[in-house]
């Protein structure tokens, strides 16, 4: 990962008419460990009107999709990367390389080049991401990507888990849970030096800004994903117009979906000998 501002010009924010989710709609914590390693747990509000199948479809295709914005102010009739719907402020683009399926979808071992900035409207390029990460898991229940250093092992891993939720036999949304581990495990001088270098750009301050970024990013699934998913049979550019916006209640009334799970996972990271092993344990079976 690179902490330097990329040589990019961020496009103007897209005004889709959405009410973006606030940080209060989630449970969030950063656990700092001896040796400079740290862990992040983020449990989102239930995603209304979205299914796990839609999210899996998105993760397999978001680097490939283009969207024609029909009437977004300042973007009327323009085609943009679908990545710019996922976050209307902070996202620039994302590109896939390496092992892919015949239709371009990612496979384990592929790399994704992410270009974005945390809270760009507040910080500009202070907290940029312009880096390639490797995909380690892509499945109907989740996604994982990160970096591994030769001889040292994992240095960063981001794991996302999602599942459908039903109440009285009726689908009510998707439970979406996010965990991040940054820095190599261990307390020796080499580990400390590596973690100090990583932390200078991607430490707790960065992830405090990432909190708002990710809550907005995940929350926008409710706004655009059902409309794009309906067009999934199309092979060309998809379309998005303001009249496709769903009618949703105020997201400020939401909170993280599973407080008990959030506290359980945070305590598990605090007690673990190796956070990467704990993070990967049993894939998403704990949801």
C-alpha cells in the first residue's frame, strides 16, 4: 500500500439523491496490539432490499461494469465505472489483473488495483489508497483480499462476510460484517520495524477515517444494487437514473445489526496469539 497521494484528479462527487449512512449505523473498534499490529472490526446495519446473491454478483463484476448515468447532475449521459456508484465521494476506480475466468470475473490469486481516498470531501488526498492487493477468497458468503510478505507472512488482510437474514420466514436484508488485520504478527524488532513503517500511512488514524468511508460504501448497496442487479442479463453498459432510487427510511435510525457478534469478535482478536489465524478461522461460519 502506498501512503503517497496518487497522481489522479478525483471526479466531482456524484449527487444521486441518496441519504448516506452515518457512522452511528455501525459498531466499530480498533484493537492496537503489542508490536504495532492492529485489528479492526466493523459490523454494519442490516442492508434493506439487498440479498447476498446480489452482493456476490457485485463482487464478481464491479471491476468490469460501466454505468450510464441518465440524469445525475453534472454527469447527464456520462458513462462511469460502476465503482463510482459504490461510493459517490471517495471512489476513483478499480482494475483487475491476474487469474480471471473466461468472462473476466476474478478468481482466487487475482489482483485488484484500488484507487480511492478516505473521506475525500474532508481530507482530500491525506488518506489515499493506490495499491494492488491479492484476492484470497471470493464466494457466495464473502470476500477477502490482502498482502503477504515473503518470509514474514500476511501483512494485511481484509475479510468481508455476508448472509441473508429472515424474520418469520420473510427476507429482511443482509448481515454484512467486516474485519481487517494490519501488520505482521510478532513482537520482535523486525516485526516492529515493518509495522511502524506500515502504520505511518495505514495506522489507526487512517482507519478511523476509513470507518465513515466504509459505512457509506456498504450502505449505498441499498440505493443502487437492486436496480443494477435487475439489468444483470445485459452485456453492455448498465443504466442508472434518479427514478430508480428506492424509498428507504432514514438510515440514522439504524445501528449495527449484531452487537453480540461484534463484541465476541473484538474479544477474540484481543485474546488471539495470531490475529490472521483468528480472522480466517472457519471462513464465515460464525455469522
